[in-house]
C-alpha cells in the first residue's frame, strides 16, 4: 500500500453514510474491492479506516503476541473491540456503524485525514481541536519524536 496523502472534508448523511472524496478514492482504488476495516482509535476519539491489506499487516503483528500473557490478551481484545468490515455501496458511500459514530461524535461534518497508510475519520470539531497546537508546542513535539532519526547515508535527516 502506498502512503495516503491529504485531509478532506465531507458530510455524513442522517444514516451515517459518507461519500469518499474523489482524490482519496483515487488513492485507495487498489483496495476498494477488498473492503476496509473501521475501528476506534487507540489514542483519540476518532475512527481509523484500514484498507484490508493494511489491516492484514496489523493482524499479522497481533498474531505474534502470546495470548497466554494476560496483557497481550487484554490488548488484543481492546484493540479489536467494535471492529467492523465495511465496503463501499453501489453509490460509492461508506456506512459508519452507529456505535462507532457515537464513539467518535460523528454526526454531520467529517474530516478524513491521512495517517501514513490508513485514514482517520473525525468529527470536524474534534479534528480542529486535535490539531490546535501552538507552533512552539509542535516544534517541541517534532524534536522529541523525530529529532534523533538520522536515516540518510550522509547523516542529514
């Protein structure tokens, strides 16, 4: 799967269906026929949309955990709680199940935000609040997370 790029706004209708914006649909075209997995995010009140190939990668990682270790078993249960396989309907819409929509507070305005190889599905207000970080705070976060990565041969990151 290629890296997904972009942030897109759309609307969920009163039944919880949303139309994927054309540029996003184009990026996900390889996996459209295979469907998607939709789940609650671990760290935020949003949803994560996994193309099936990406979900399979996550499941291979989870399958390496020893289920006779209680923490592993608890994590697997929590990580997969509420997971749904979803497909696009004939009109090109994705249906967000009611329980997942309630978890993420999704009712109308939705933001679809790329997160490397998956798409985060946000209520617009919650998304705006989540990215409302000062320049200084973001600079500090960037330094903490990315500051020690030196992956170029010439030592320049």
